[in-house]
């Protein structure tokens, strides 16, 4: 009996020592987790060794941000059976002056993701093409939609209404948890992102863990610096107005005025409202507070607006609800980081002149969904990171075409004191006015219906050659030959730096990159 009692005490002591060692080991593991741009965090490791969060929830993927990219991605991954935790800074309806035009190529991606009903019940308007205005002349450029169902077209809407519909649809899935909070830092352990630290609406500091963290926190991202090499350029500002009860010259079309010094856009965002975006080049805009902006819009911009919409434009200026925002462009330059991925405007931006941002984001989501679908386990972070490097190559045909076209068109459409640049601008207007393949080709590129980089380059230099031909016919002169040479040189100076920033090999020869062929990794 005594021997049994002693044996029992010894057994209890051994169990206690083992438990104590386990606790100490777990604490050491917690201390090994660091926070990027933060000092400390309380980590949690679940009993099965997977990452968890302080509120007891478990996620396969954390998504930072619930804008267009974050909301669409949450619904897509949730529909595929992933447990998704979405953290958004503000869940009230956003109020922005961009992100209001979805190109037909983007609408096709919305259909593919099963999110096409998100443009319903928000008074969205169908868009069938563009009207281009210059020096009193105008031409209509229709989307090549003949091969598609009648529902396929562009869509324009209030950005906030669209995002709220996307959020509602993603949050309706039982395995998607949408939470309001501000992510302050990424949690890192030995070079691997394990999750995030965030502040809730009531001020509590919490941590959330998942095998994969996807950062989609928009153009003002405070997390991108640890995941990419951000080279943000701000070539201009958009000045936004809403024209009420305004009838555009071409209904259900976007309108682009090639004004001086840079383009002006008009497009419907509801059945009674038209958005006007005035591009102001440079890093400074006239002051709204002291009336400089209103004076600029009335004296410089209004005389260049088509007569049919001049009065509603001036009335909108007088009403005073004038807003501005910087137009950012940023090439995709990722640092492949185990456990994390960048998407949306946090990752890649282009000038919003062509309205291609949402098309790129939705296309990226389709690429990522197809890459992740064969994978059951996301916990092997280093191997998953190498596998997901394919994402950066597979997204290039669509993203680089839209990015390059946006940057090139903005430069071509902007006025310049240089005669060769103005000849290129006129040549672009005349080339698009020719109709047939000369208009449908470029519009198919702009709309995302034919995202082929080679086609973009061919059309761009066809415009330049057309411009040279206009100069040399019927009788060339030394001056005209010189201007033509400068036109070709200027065109090269516009497009080649953009292509270089996007990556020549990724754009034109993606099949030569080994990651392009990499099969889904096998969990051992």
C-alpha cells in the first residue's frame, strides 16, 4: 500500500514536471513572434499546433481591408470553403470619387466570381463605350460586345453602394467573419508572417493568426512597405463634382474631353447623377477654401466642356461640393514573403483615367482563387510562398496591359507645349476616329476584353506611325521630318519606361519563367 502511494506521488510529480516544461516551451515560442513596426504582442498557439487568435476563432486566411478587392476575395475564398477573417478599418459606406466605373472585362470577372448581383439594386448604369471630344470634334467608341450576352457591358455606380453590397454578400457566408478594426502591424516569426495585430472599435488590442494573411488595405496602405518596394508616383489630382439631372451627349457612355492641360471625364453614376472628374496635373491643386478652385473650374475648365453640359457643370461648381484626391501609380514590385500576400491598390496602382483598377483587382482574385483551389493545407508557409510566386506571373497579361495603357494614354491625352507631343495627341484622336479595327482594337484593350500586351504595343506605335504619315503627306519638309522623328522618339519615351517598370519578361514571355509551370505543392 505504501509502495503504491509513493509510486502515485512520483507519477504526479513527473506529470507536473512535463506540464511545466510544456508551459515554459510554449511561452518561449510566443516570445519568438515579433511584430513588424510594433514592440510586443500576445500570441496564441492552439493545441493542435495551428495558429489561432485571442478571441478563440480560427481562420485559414486573414484579409486586411474590405474594399472591392478584400470583399470580393473574402466571398471567393469563403465560397471555396476557407475560413476567412476580414478586418476593415471602417464598415460604414465609403464615399469616394473614384472606383465608380467597372469595365466590361471587370464585369466578366464579377460574373466568374458569382458577384454580378452586387451591381443590382444600387441604381448602377450600363456603359457601352466612350465618346471622345477634342477641339469641337467628337467621336463615339463602342465596346466590342457583339459576342457577349446582352447583360455584359461596363457598369458605373456609387463606389460606396457597390462595396456595401460586396460586404453584405461576403458576410452572409457562415465561414466569413467580417470585423471592424484597424490593423496596426503584421506578426512575424522567423521571417514568416503568422497573422496581424489590430485595434478594435472599442480600443482593445487583439491579435489574429492564420496560415495566410492577404493585405488589401488600399492606396493608403500602411503595411505594404514590409511586403513590396513601393515607388508611388503622383502625376496629378482628380477634382470631383456631381452633376444632377444632366443629360450627356451620348447616353450610357463615358465622355473624355481632351482639354488643356489634361483630360476631363464625365460618366453617369446613377439615373439622376453624372460624375465629373477634372484632372489637374502636378502635386498641387488650387485651394477650395479660398475660392481658387471654383474660379479655376469656371474660367479654365468650363469653356472646354461640351455646350450641352456646361450649365450643369457650372451649377455643380456653384453648389460647392468639390472634392479632390491624388492620382497614384505604383508598379507591382513584391517581396515574396512566406505567410503573406499583397493585392489590390495596396499592391499595384495605375492612373485612374481608364477606370481599370477594379478590373485588375477582380482578375487578380480569379488568378489567386485558381492557384489556391487545389491546396487543402496552407500551413507550409515557405513552400506555399514559392508556389504563390506564380501569381505574380499569371496576373501579368491583364494587369500589365491595363497599367501600361493607363499610363500611356494619360501622357498622350495631356496637352503639351511640345509640337511633337501635340501631333501625337491629334494622331491618337484621328486614329480612334477611323473606326473599325482602329477603334475596336484599342477599346478592347482598355475595356479588359482583350488584355494582350503585344496588341497594345502594336496599336500604340501604329498611332505614332499614323501621326508621322499625317506630317509627311502630301509633301514632306525638313521641319516636318524632324517633328516626325521626335514624335516616334517621344512615343518610345512614353511606353518603354512603363513596360520596363511592369517587367518585359513577365509581360511578353511569361512562359519562360519557371514559376509559371510550377504545379501545386504536395503536403508531406
